[in-house]
C-alpha cells in the first residue's frame, strides 16, 4: 500500500520506476547472453583442440610411413648392398612413427580411434619387425627375385591398404573439425536469436507501459486543454476535477478549477476596466495623431535647418569663390527641391556655378545679364516667378502639356547692390510665398558670404601685389614683428639662403636666425647684431656687412629700419643687399691701381734712368745704342699697356673697328711664334696643322693680338719652361686653334672669372709674374667680334689649354659639296654673267685672287645652260645684256622655278637701279655699278659661310656714306 501510494503521488516517480525496470531487464538479458556465449565458446575450443591434435598426429604418421616406404623402395630400386643411406633414413622415421602412435593412444576417445591405433600397431610390427628385415637380408644376399615375390605375394597390397586406412582416418578427423565449427556457428546464431527476441519483447513491454501511462495523463490534460480553450474564447465555465488524483495532474486540475472560478468572479471587473481602457485608448490615439503632426513639422524644420547649416558650412569653409558658388547652387537646389539651378556673379569676371544646365544655356544667360528678366531683377531687387511651358528636353518622354516655374532671386549686398543672381527651376510645381520668403532669407546669407569673399580677394590681390613688388626688388626684404618672428619675405631673401627655400613666413627668431647664420662666416657677431636691433631696440647700429660662405661667397650689406604705427613699434624692416659685385670691383680696382702703378713705373724707371745716364755721361756708341734699345723696348711696353686700356675702352663702347679680310691663319701663327721664340730659351713652341682649310674671315692685326696674348700668357705662366704646343684642326663647321702649355695651371673656381676685367688669380706665384688682367678680356672681345669664342681647360700644376674657334670659310662647303671640290680643285665655282668684257675681267681677277674658280658668259642663254649643267656655288648676274634674247630678269625667273637651282646665291651687278623689281623676283638688294670688286668677293664668302651653301639671292647694303 505504501509503495502504491508513493507511486501515485508523482509522475516522476512512476517514470523513474519504469526506467529502473527497463535498465535491470536489459542488464539481465545482456548478462545471460554473455554467459551462454562463453559456454559455447569454451566447449568449441576444447573439442577443437582435441580434434586438431589428432589431425596433426595423423598427418605426422601419414608423412612418416610414406617417407619410410619411399626410402626403402629407393634402396631396392637404386641402391646396393653397401649403400645403407636410404635404409638409415627409413629407420629414422620408425622412431617418429612409434612416438606418433603413442601420442595418438593418449588422445583416443572414440572406437574409431582405438581401431585405427590397433591397425597402425599391427602394421608397424608387420612392416618394421617382419617384412623389412627379411627383405633386406634377401636383398643383401642378392636374391632380388625373392624380394619381388614377397612384394607380389601380398606385401605391396598390405602397404597400400594401410595407406588408404591412414588417409581415411585423417579425412575423418578433418570432417569432424568442420562439423565442430559448423555446430559452434549454429549455437551462436541461436543464442543471438534468443537475445533479439527477448530484447524486442522488452521493448514491447516498455511501449505498452508508456502508452498506458500516457493515456492516464492524456485524458485529464485534454479536459484541461478544452476548458482553457473555452476560457480563452470568452466562455463562462467552472472547471470541476472528478479524477481525485493525487499526482501533479490532480494538483493542476484543482488549481485550474480554482482559477476558472476566480476568472469568472473577476470577469465583470475586467469588462468594466476594459471599457475604461478603450476610452483612454481613443484619447491616446488622438494625442498620437497630434504628436505625429508636430513630429513631422519638427522633422521638416530639422531637415530645413540641416540644409541651411549645410549651406552656411559650404559658404563658410572656403574662400575660393568658385567652390563657394558650386556649394551654394547644389545646397539651394536640394533645399528648394529644384530640378536645376544657377548662380551668376555680376562682377567683371561673371563667375558662375550651375547644376542641370548646359553650357549653351549658361552662356545665353550670361550674354543677357543686363537685359530681359535679369534686368528686371536688378532694377526691382525683388524675387519673382516666371511660369512657362516646358521645353521638349524638360518634358523628357512625357507628351502631355506641362509647365515649368523659374524662380529669380537677387543676392543683395549690405550696400543695397545686386551682387549675384540665383535662378532655380521646378517642373510642374510652383513656388509658395512662404518658401520664397525663406529663400530670400538664405539669399542674405549668400550675400554676406560673397561680400566676405570679395573682401578676401581684394586683400589677397593687395597682398600678392605687395609680394610681387617685393619680389621685383633686387634686395632681400625681411619684415619681422617685435618678437623677431618673420611676417613677410621676398624671393630675393630666399635666394640668399643658397636654395634653402623654406617656408620662412611665421618662423620665430630662433629658427630663421640659425638657418641664416649657417651661411655666414662670423656667426656669433651676426646673431648678436640682430639681437641688438630686434630685442634691445638699438637703432643706431642700423648697418651691418656679413660674408656668406659656400660656393657663391657673397658679400651682403644689411639695412635695418624700425616700423611704427603712430608711436607704437609694430615691426622691423630688414634689407639684405648683395654687394658682392661692388666689393669685388673695388677689390679689383685696388689691385688694378697697384698693378698698373707697378707696370707703369717699372718701364718708366728704366726710361728715366737710362735717359739720365745718357744726358749726364759721355757714353760709347755701343752703350748708347744698348741704352736706346732698352728705352725703345720699354716705350713699346708702355705703348702696349696703354693700347690694352684703349682697346678695352673702345670694346666696351662698341667703337672698336675691324678690318676683316680672308686670311690664312697659319702664317699669322708662325709670325707670332718667331717673335716669341726669340724672347725665351726655356720654352719650345711647336705648331701642328691637322687641316688644309685654314682660311678665316678676320682682322689680321686683331687675330695676331689674340694669338700673341695667349702665347705670351703660356710662356709667362710656365716659369719653369717646357713645351708649348699650338694645334690647328677642324671640328664640324669650326676651325679651332689649341694653345697648350705645361705651366702652373688654373684653379677650377677661378676659370669662370678668368675673362673678367682686372681679374687675376689670387696666388703668390702668379702675383710675381705681373700683368694687368686685361689680356684675356681683350681676347674674348676680339673672338666674339669674329663670330668665334675662346674656351679653357686646365689642370692645376699640369698646365692649361686655351682654344680659339673661328667659323670655317671653305672647309664646310668642301664637305657638303664634294663634287665641286673634286671638279674645281677645292675652289668655289662662280659664274659671272656680264656683257662688259673689262668689268668681267676685273671681277674675274678679284675672285680668282680670293681662290674662286670663275667662268664668264656674256650671252644669257649660254649662261643659263651652263648654270643648269654646272650648278655653280654662286652667280654674279648683270640684268641688261647687249645681245638680244634672254635677260638677267629671265634668268632669275627660270632659276627660281627649278627646285634644284633656286637655292643658288645670286648677286645682281647692274647699272640699273631697279631694286624693288629685284626684290619682287627674289633679290634682296643690288650691287649698283660702280662698286669695289673686293666687296663682291667678301659677300660671296660671307654668304656661303652663313648660309652653309644652301644659297639665296644676296646683295650688300649701302655703307654709311651711301656708297654701294
């Protein structure tokens, strides 16, 4: 009773008891199955071991007898009485057979085993104890026929019978083993079937038990579910528990009954409260609608404020006008909900920004800013709307009639002027008055931004103008405040820092003074000067000169001036003036005065000394001649020095005259060498010419002066002697002359200054040599006047090479016209068309003396044919020929129409002054008869030189006196 009551109190206990029963039943079933399997396995193993042992022994007996039979037969068949090896092998098997029979006796269990053992013992005795000894004896005696008779009389039959019995016994044992295995498998299978049957029976019992328990639970739960559904549907019921159960379902039914009763009791109260809640809900819904409307209004205003803030931010975060205009039109289009928009500034630049408008549309508006709709906006200063029919582009794919609304808004400045115009467009949606008022408010904000930008642009223009003005000043300008921080600098000031173009503006004193002091020789004095001027207010010491180090080594003079606004000091203006040139000039002038004094006094002292001796003493004629020679040489030295000064002065004034002629440079060089070689015994001057084209166009005396100066310098600056080489060679269209010495050489930093007036290398070795520093300046000027140049390469302590270059006169033409050179022995081919025989002979003589190859024709047609065949390098053409037929004009016209001949230079020589007609046909000018023949030769050579023999019609201009 207690257990039954205990079980009824809880479903958990019932299910727990069932679970324990199931576990115990399953364990018992499993244990029984395992015990059964162990018993079957033990029986199988025991019986199997016995049968396997018997089978093994039987196999050994079978093998032993067969081996013995084989050995005995081998002895009788192949052996002799003396060879007993086969018999020994057969007898060795005897012992194994005896042990096998003994072991088989121990394992015998059945009658078959006993019968076989008896048969084996009997045969063993018969074979090994009776027959084998007797047969061996007969065989040893040589009575083989008797042995065969014994075998034929039943001996072999007995052996065969025993072998069959032994084999049969072995096969019986193998069958018993197979039967034992099959019996074991069958028993295991039966045991497994019994286990599965018991297991399924247990499952069926469990399922039935669970179904019974669920049925006991499901019925009351269904009643509870039905009652709960009725209550949920609003039915008034009272649940009564009729089960009288003591478990959880009973407690649940009791509680549910009490709950249904309580619900029924409180239903009326809930209905009353529900009606009250419905009334409150209606009121809340009305309030929610009001709040939603207020929320929508607030969101709309918030969105509007966000867009306005975006507009304000867009126009406040930049001072670039184009960026601000773009931000305005984009933000306003979103704020206004416009489909496209435009803002145009009414200043001179007419800057604009648009969205949704083509460039042609923008251009149309800008072109009509001061007439039509825009003019109305400027005059009234009030916004207005234009309603119009939409264009085809605006309608897009719509084919119905639609309208577009354009809103024009003026942007009015604080001075009541229209600074800009905004135009926004909506499709099929008009603008409301309250919207326009809001947009006009935004336009005021836009106006403020544009005014701010305008002020910034004016300020920026003034700043840029001021900076540009400062940048044009050739002095470094630096403006600092009272604390020494840089407010403004110009480009020259940055350049003074040798390329250290840092952002100097706003740099404090401690930074920029260090950067600047790094380039100065006396840093401490430099820094102290600026500290005194800036921080201690020392306005007396307002000038200071400092020397910069580095490559440039400039000399800078500083001027300082305080800057006041009223009585308040606001800053300091510092001017850095580069006085390097003045400093160097003063230095060179001082050195020049000292040098000139020395150079003048030295020859004067000799002149005065020897003159005084000659005046005050009676001298022998030989000594007088010697003194006069010395005086003459010193006077020439003074004359040369004075001439150098005069040459430099004339060259600077561009008044130096040159008498240029075509000269061979080799004789000029040889003359200078002859003169200079006499004056030295330590130097050997060598001349090498690597070209035959040594003609130049130049002033003979000036070219000699150049060579003399360079050769003299080579000798002076080679105080220890050595070879001086002069090499003449061609390089492209240039004739070059190298003058190379083995002297002191020139420092690399002095090469750029070497051709500067009065400059001399600062070296004690060179100071002892002397000189005015004008020789190379004169050389450079003369070479430039001859369209050439002078260059220098030098290595210190190893010597220098000066190279002078002249334009080639003949050499270039020879290279480009190899045919003419080969045909005319290297001479320029000139054809003269002249009917005056005397003038033709005169011109021929002049040109042949200038190394031209000349052909003369008096007939125009013959001359034209010769020109076509010969293709000369130049043509001298008379216009009016005595013989009738082809004239000079005809020759010019025909030559200009032939591509291969139109580039030949033509020099017109005529008594007719028809310059305009000649120019019209291609001539530049005339050689009007009479004229000097030398002018013609010079013109031909100059033309071929300057035009690279490409040809052109050339005529000389008139001289200052009007002569041709």
